[in-house]
């Protein structure tokens, strides 16, 4: 392991390895051995960054069982910015709807970097090459439209067409600010009496998990990162009351991508 170039460079630079990092390759090697013993697994697949760990398993099975097993790796998926599309990355998405709702899944793809759209249409949809190439050749097809197609197709493939349609319709409703967002948009329910009395915006941002602390909420507002019903919040001292309720909801946006629908428990009138 320490002869591998990646680890050797870190040791040469005296960065060191944590206990977990030092043992991870051993753990994965025994995992391969266990899979071989219990399930006759002879092939392990992974990203390029797992090559050393997979080889450790191949070597362990050869040494203790005198059998041949194999490893196969493939290039890591990265965005145009060079960021890895992995579960440890900030803003990562999950296939499990309990971790990433179909609406949030749809939003991830519709906010794809313009440079990645054609490539991701190839990777994450079953559209024909003719259709994908037409997006490149036909200048009348706007990049926004291509992103909508990517988001819909990727969501349909993962969560089914019904959920994809709901996510698309909810997105249109959010941008139109009609209030007809159904349950697709992440929703927080609060007591109607609280909104009648008025809720400080910094408290509300913490409650809906847009910020972890009140100080973070204030920074978000100061940086222009919070909107109520499409209007930017300019003061961290804002009190959110009934006058902010439109179409029986309050719609809060953080940055360009994160939306939260506030609905009410009890009567507002």
C-alpha cells in the first residue's frame, strides 16, 4: 500500500495517513475475500480511485485461497468544473427518495452546468444519439429546454414517469409563483397562530433547515441569498407574518436552487 504512488507522495510530503485511511484498504480487501467465500464473487467493480483497494482484495484472495479473482475500474464521473460526482461531495444526490425527493432530484439535473448537458444526456437518459445530436445542431433548441429534458428523463428513469411529471409541474408552479406546488416541493408545516403573531425570518430559516444557526441565517440574508415569494429579503430583522402568505403558502428560496414551501396547521383567517 505505501508503495502506491498516491500514498507514497503523501508520506514524502509528510502529510501522513489517518488510522482510518491506513486500514481502509485492508478492510476492503477482507470484504472481497468474504464476498468470494460466501457468494463466490470473482469480480469487483469500482471507480478509478478504488483501483488500489480492489487490487488488495485480488492479492488477498490469491494468497489465502489460491484462487484468481478480478477487478474492473472505470473513470470517475466529474462535472465541467472537475468536481467528482460522488456521495461525499457537497450537494450530492441519492437514488433513494427518502434521502433526495423526486422534486430535489429533478432540480439537481435542471441546474446542470451548460457545458455538461449534452454529455449527461448521453450518460443518464435513453434518448437516441440522433435526438441528443439535434440539440447541438439546432440552435433553436435553447439550453434551458435541453436541461428540462435531461431533468425529466433522469427523474423518470429513477422514480417513474408519474413522479417526473409531478416534479416538472411543481417546478413550473414554483417559477410562476402560483402556489400550485402540490407535495413535490419540500414542505414544512407550522402552526397558523405563529404566523399570525409573526415569526422572525432567522428563526424560520433555522426551522426549515436552510441554516444551522441564526448567525448563519443572518449571513445568508446579508449576502442576498434568501427570497420570500420571489422577493429578496434585505433585512435579517424581518418578521414574517400573514402579509407574506400567498395562495395559502409561503415560498422560501435559498440561493438559486433550494425551495421550501411553508404550509399552515390550523386556520389563518
